């Protein structure tokens, strides 16, 4: 099943750029035509010279940056493309709904009424897009705590693990968001903090102009055992000197296909499947099966391997729970329900997939939250995890 899913993901990665490019071109043209029609009814001059070039500039800049996760060295260009992408998604949805409404009412209205409805629909589409842009941005400013109570016969005392994921430190996620994250974690007083990948946004720590302040804040994460992390697909290579400096200054212990063990647990840190990595079976072959085994993996596509290896708990991120509706539909097509978000159980293994603590590509969240995951595991002689 995992091979089939991997093949499906590889096929989608090959086809997606072409489909994305063609779809975006069509959507940009569609929006430009509709905006021109609305504006021409309200203004005494032709407005096509405004909307068509604007759509073309957005399309070209988007295509220029799409291979770099919509991140450019120019901060203004990055914000323009990311915010415009959100506007394009929601404006196209609202215009499509407006066109369907007008088509349904076409035969029941006079010409004057149809023109009035057409203009009102234009204002409604703009209001709809503006509302969700503000709401989506507001959602990124709030961090929620998701708690999962568990039990294990392998523990001698209670254990609290706090999971962060997909911080995407960069242009959009800086010291303000990290400060809220650190405060949320420290309020929970965890025994251990783990970060399941994608600490950095686009494989470049220097993308964040506030990186030194971010490092100082992350170093203030308080836990008994410390902070441990694995790399995600957006993180720099492990050998990157700037990335190593970031980890050291942030007091984060990187588990690069390695294991941390103490009296309470064995924490297996898997390097993400998009980078050279070892099979999970090789990492777990010498572990003590009588002790609590937690696998920290970025991509939930690795959950089946953790189930086969009889891990007690596997913690993942990567999906962002879709981050922005309707893009969540596409993510649900790629991943199973178990791998999308939340807690599930398969065999002896409990898996938790975080929606992410930061955000990616655009400073918006709709249908998902920036979350800190708190896992309370209590000892139990009669219960498995």
C-alpha cells in the first residue's frame, strides 16, 4: 500500500505543474473578464487595460516563484504573489457561484433586473473575498492547543510530550508568531518538546529577517528532557552551516535518522522521505520492545512503516490539514484519513498528525488552525497506548 501511495504521489508531482499552470491561466483570464464586465457597467471608460495586464503580471510572477514555494528574495514580491494567490482562489470561487446564480435566475428577470443583479453580484464577490482574507489572516495569529490523553503499560510515571510541527520560519513566520508558540508550550510545562519537521520555510534560514530573535525565543522552550526535532522537506540540508548554527542557537537537538533514549522512552527521529534516509526497521532493530517507543517523522506517509515496526506512537506533520479551503480537498486526495490530521490507531500503533504550528506559502488559514499538540501519557498496567 505504501508503494502504491508513493507511486501515486510521484505521478501527481509530475503532472501537477502543467495542470496548475494551465488552470491558473484560465482562472486569471476568467477573473479579468468578469472584473472588466463589472467595471465597464460602473465606469464611463474601458477598464480592460487595467485588469488584463494585472492578471498577466500576477500569472507570470506566480509561475516565476512557484518552484520556490512562492518565496523570492524580494519581500514585497513575495507578499504580492502570496496574497494575490489567495485572492485569486476565493475570487474565482465567488464569481463562479455568482455566475451560477445569474444563470438560474436568467429566465425570470427583466434586462434591467439582470443588470442590477450582475452589479450586486460583483460587489458581493469582492465582499466575500475581503471577508475571508481578513478571517484567514486572523486565524494565523491564533495558536490553539490540541490535547490527546493516552495510556501505556510501558511507563512508570506520567509523561507529557508537546509536539510542534511545520513552523516554516521565514518571511511570514517571525518572532511574533514564535513568541506566541513558546508561551503556549511553556504554559503546558512539558517533559519533552518535539518538532516534526519543516522548521524553516524554503531551505534557507536567512529568509527570515528576524532569525536571531527567533533563535533566542526557541532557546526559551522549557522542558525536562529538552527539544528534539527531525528535518522536513522544506528544511535545509543537515550539513548546511547556517542550519547548524540555527539549531545550536535555538538549543534544538536534531535526530537525523538517530535515536534518543532515557529511562522513560525511546525517541526515534526519522529523516523525511524526500531526503536520503534509513529504513525505519534499521533504526528500530536494536530497541527495547518493553520500553515506550515514539517515532518522530515529518511525512505521515511513513505511518504504515511505524505500524509494521510495532512503534507505540508516531508523530507527524506535513499536511497542514490543507491549511486553506478548498486546497484541503487536494490534500485529502493525496492522503488517507489517518494521514491527514488528528489521532488514529492501527494495530499496536497510535498515530498523531499535526495541522502545523506555522503556515506556508500565504499568511492565511481557513478550515485549519495553528496548533500546539499536547500528549499526556499516563502509566497503566492494564491498557496499551
